[in-house]
C-alpha cells in the first residue's frame, strides 16, 4: 500500500501524451486543442468595413455634403462619388473606395439630400481597415490553442470548416458484477441498479471527452479476461469499476495479470478508495476503481483526472486546490487520510454528513473534496484545510 502523494506521482510519471492528430469539423471541435497553426485563407475583414450606421464621406473643406446613394451590409456594388459627396451606410457594409471617413448618424443633420456634419472628422474615422483582424496567410490561431466557442466562431468567420486537432483518448468503462442491473429493469431481491458506468460517463462528458465505449461483464473469469482484452486493445484508457478486491468472485486483478498488464500500484492509504489499481499495457493505461460509487468518483477526480490531462499534454494536471476554513466540526474515523465531501463557498467549507463510500447522496450536493490528513481525527469549526474544487 502506497501513500496518496506516491500514487499521484506514479500517475504523472507513467501517463504519456497521445500527441496524435485527428481531423474535426469546426462545429464539432469545441474543447479540442489545435494540432497545428491555422493560417487565415482571407483578410478579415475582407473589405474596408463600416463600424457605424451613418454616412460615408469623400472629405472636403466644408461640413456640408450632398447625399448621392446608399450602401448596406451585403451590397456588392461600388459607388463612386466626388469630394463633398456622401452615401448612406450601415454597420458591416463595405466602405466604397471613394470614401475616406464614416460619420455616425447621431452627429449628422439631414435635410433632403443635404447632410451637415456636427462634429470634427478625421480621415479613416469609423472604418475598419482591410485585414484589421487578420491578414490572408497570417497565423489566425496557434498550435495548442483550445477551441472555445469564440475560437469556433472566429474560424468559421474565416471560412474554415475543418481543423487538425490533438486526438482525445479512446476510453473504455468496464463494469463488473452479477448483482448489477439496468435502472429500467424491475429490481429483484439481491440486485442493485448499476450507476457507476453512467456516473463516470457523465464525468467524462463534463470534461469534454466523448470517445467512450461501455462494457459490461459478469463475475466470470474467462469473460472478464475476454472483455478486458478487447478494452485494452481498442482504447487508450480503461476504467474498471468493481471486481478489484480479493473476494472469491473478484476476477479483475487476476484477469489483468493474465493479460500482462504491468501493475504500477495497487492499494492506496486513503479513504475512500483504498483498493485502487493503476497499471499499463503498451500505450494503454488502466485504472481499476473501487465498486462503491463514492469511492470510484473520488478516485476519478484525484487520479484519473491527472491521467486525462497528461494524455492531452496539458500543463495543469490536477484540479484546483485551495485553503478553506471549516464552518462545522467533524470526527474522522481511522488513521487513513480521507477525502470528505463538502460544500465550498467564499473561503469556507461545510463538511457534510454521510461520508460512506457507498453513498452518492452527499456527493450529489458537494462541490469540493476536503482533504483530512491521517494524523487529524477531530476537525473543529474554524480549522483550515486543503480542499479540491470539483468541476462544475
């Protein structure tokens, strides 16, 4: 059995970035990181563009102009007009080459086809230059940029429809246990509804990982070997829930051994989640998580999260940790370090009741894990503890 810090170090050291490209349509590339620089195929804006609703002017010495036409957004014509003449123009419309300034409509008096400017005006006022945002052939976004909604909109505005991004891992979630049935089925004596796979699936979706395959295997050794073998062959990361303890029908450990998965650690001095396994076979990483739901989810956030970030070659590997003062007292049983479910708000944290590793009700209310060291049993109101902020 190893310490929490040793287990975290092992995950960091043994998780390697995928560094593989894949092509995605821009609309479906949100949350990915660019694999290469993106060059702009056009100038943006692609023409001199009006920044205002107003009047495009061919400047002269006077403040009075003759109105000779109109240009609205989307127009393709190119009106020509002389000094002292103007055209009505609208935001986003192409500014004619004859114009060298745009005056906003609020600062113009209109009398028929004669307009009078009520404010000093400088050349190129309220005109967005050709290529002001980016020029054709220049880098629009650098390799490694995360594609946020704004980045997606920006790329589409340049006419870009596909991008090369860092491939996200293929992930397997394997659930084991004869006692597990689907929630839609009738709950007979001795059975429980299976929730771990969909819980982990939701956690992965929340982190923008979508290439996920679910596997279900009964407590049968040969079937366990066969299912895990397939999962290892087809995925970059395998998450297993249940079957990792030492009961007569816990076959996961034996199956992983037969499949020649290298054990990097098994059992961590912590609560919940002591029977945690981490190993590798070739490029594939394997976490065998405890079967108890709260323990499985705690291990996901403390350890699996790190592996996911490392696979994506991120610099920040762990969830944010902050110091917080407790607003209630709590007694921690046992001598193992413990991850307690809590509610964090503005520098304070409430440690919740119902910390059993099989219970999800308390976890459902939590937004943080409170870390209680092994030498701390009695937590008093006002104590300062480290907490892990959970993803929203």
